[in-house]
C-alpha cells in the first residue's frame, strides 16, 4: 500500500516537509509505504476554465499537476500539505488543487480519488490554520474521498523548520494521522479480501439556481 504525501511549500525542506516526514516515518513503522511529492517552487497556473480536461483526461497545461496525476493512479491514500498564507492555502497549492481535482472529475469521473482516504496538513506561524485546513477538506469531500482525522485539527505551528520539533502536540497529531490512515487502509484491504464491493456509482446531476 502506498500513501502519496504532497508538499505544497515552495521550500522543499521547510516546515511543511518536516510535518510530512513525521507522517512518513510513522507510516513506515505501520508497514505502509509513502512517497513525498514536491509541488515545486515554480509558479503553478490556476484553472483556465477551458474544459479541455474533459476531452484529454488530464489538464491542458502540462506541468506538475499532470505529473502528480500519473503518480496518484497508483496511490491508495493521500496527504496534502500546505503552508498558511493570509489565513488560506499557499497560492501554488490552491492552483494545484483546483486543476488536479477539476481535471480528474471532468476527465476520469473520480476514478483516481474516489473512495480513497485523504488528510490535509497545514503549517502556520501563528494564525489562519483552521481556515486553510477547511479549504483542503473541501477538495476531498467533493471527490467521494474519506477524510482521515486526528485528535485535533491537522496543523503544526512553526516560523522556521527549527521550530517544528518544538510543537510536540502538532507532531503528535501528525503521527495520529499516519496511524489512522494505516488502519483505514488495512480495513479497506480486509474488506476487499472479504468480498465487500464498492458502492455503485450514480451518474452525476448538475443543477444551478436559474433553471
């Protein structure tokens, strides 16, 4: 079993990376493989609203988003991490998530992420973590994903990477995420082995407020 951990910070080895490594270390102890994917420091374009993903099965902008989509096909679970900027996700993370999930929904009808577990992790100096954490969870629930929780909201407080080890509660929450993720994956595996089938998919219905 494999869990993809997404580092949305422009700093490859910054505070967000350390929070994710705490999860990776605990997953390893639980016998679960993990991989950290770095979104990178280059700008990530927002969604163009062109609709090409419905035809191509991927985003028309061929960058880090499509690179991750390929990896995501083989993953059993996900953790998405972001620094907190102005009480929200970092700009690159917002663009990355928008295009990743929209192109997946349009192109593959939720096949990659549907019914897989996911957790969001945010890192803040002081405030804004709860609203950023809430942003991440909305991507999961619109894709029929199972949200893996911890004992508290999934945040770590740090101004610099050196501060991360000092947030004992935050790191404890990262370890709980990992153990809960491992438990859920094992339950899914046991269910498949026992012949428990996935719920039937219903064709989506789209409405708006003008008709």
